[in-house]
C-alpha cells in the first residue's frame, strides 16, 4: 500500500516511488533534481521523525495501561508478572480506527511473495524478511546461538482456527480470547513480516515469556536491528499488549515500515487496513497447556 501517511512526509513532490518514504529513510537522497526542495524535505523529515521518536518515548516511559495511542484491550496474560485487570479500553472511542477487540486489520501477504525459511518449507515469510531472517540466523549460528523459526506467515483461515476453535475448546468469551490471540484478519502474521523465534537449545521456552532469559533472546536484543527485525510487543508497549519476547517483525523495507508504523498514529481516522499495534496473538503467555495449539 502506498500512502502518504507518515508524519511530516512531503506530499506529492514527485512521481517517483521513493517519495513514498520520508527522506530520512531513503538510501540515496536525490540531490540533483530537487536541490531547492531539499532543505524543506529535511525539515519535514526531521519533524516527522522527531514526532515518532517522541511518541515512542512517551509511551514507553509510561505504565502498562493503554495510552491514548492504543486501541487495544488490556493485556491480561497470566505469565506476565504484572498482569493488569481487564477493562475495556476507553481508547476505542478516542481512536476512530477500524479495530476489533483492540486488534487492527492486516492484509494477507501475496502468496507469490512468500519464501520458506525452514528446510521443510512449512514456515514462510515475505521475501525481503525471509532473506534477512536467514542471514540473521546464520550470524547467530556463527556466534553459537540457535535461532529457530516457530511461526511465520499465517492465512486468515489458520488464524480462524487459532481464534475460534481454541476459544470454543476452552470455553472462552471473545474478549478473553482476544487478549491472547488476534481474530482472523487482525494478526501481524498475516503480513508475512512477523516471525516467532525460539531458542533451539531451550525449546521449553518457546512462546513463553521466559524466552527472554535465553541466549537467543539476548543475542536478538543486541543484533536483530542489524537485520531490521524488532520486537513487536516489548514490555510496556504503547498498545498495552501482552509482552511477547518471541514475536519479531521485519521493518526493513518501505512496505513493511508502512504496514507497521502507520498504526503508530491511531488517533487518525484515515488509516487503511494494514497498521500495527495491538495484538497478543500468540498464545503462549498463558500458562495453559495441553491443547498444544499455541500457534
Ligand atoms: Zn507471533
């Protein structure tokens, strides 16, 4: 999706697709053609970037309760030590965003753009993300760390099962279910940019918050950014979503960046379906076990 939704993005300055992302994000600024506009562009980009950074700082420095930027319900998973009381988020009324039980809509990645990241081909990511993931896994391996892909791209149909079937199996009401699983159509995994990562040496920590104690997680914290992966739901995230140390998303190209960062402006009514934020979509922060249907 193409849209000039970045804060401070110069509007319609050129026909070139590179204009779809702010100047600050571009690899090679075109100084030849638009030298007159350059100072203007830079100012806009700086302002926009500053707004994003400020927003992130503000939201991360505040408590776990949902801020005005969030559209999600409370995280109430049992594993996070700081479980909060489930209350319906008041932010839903503040943000005119198309969300469902706090989850935002994501489009499914085109099948033609998917590439396997496991040898059996069962787990896939969108091509750009897949390449970076593989490079990251190889680099980790060289450091003696075993990164294991647990889940990548998911169809809405797969999410349908995860949400509704498991919900029925457990006798959960929709709001309960939504605390730990995204409804179909509302999972970051649909985008093909999100991957759940485990530590091959400690599989017992898979999809569990104690994954944060593994060597794999520590390695990711230090190195994932070099491969353009970031934690979707860190502790105290602006969305008020349950902490998911295993769930990483790719933000290394314009499409992925837009997909996830447009949602940072949840108070905007003009969001297209694609944004981010809010989705404790992986089961595992619950202590429940038995069904084995974490993903
Ligand atoms: Zn996930």
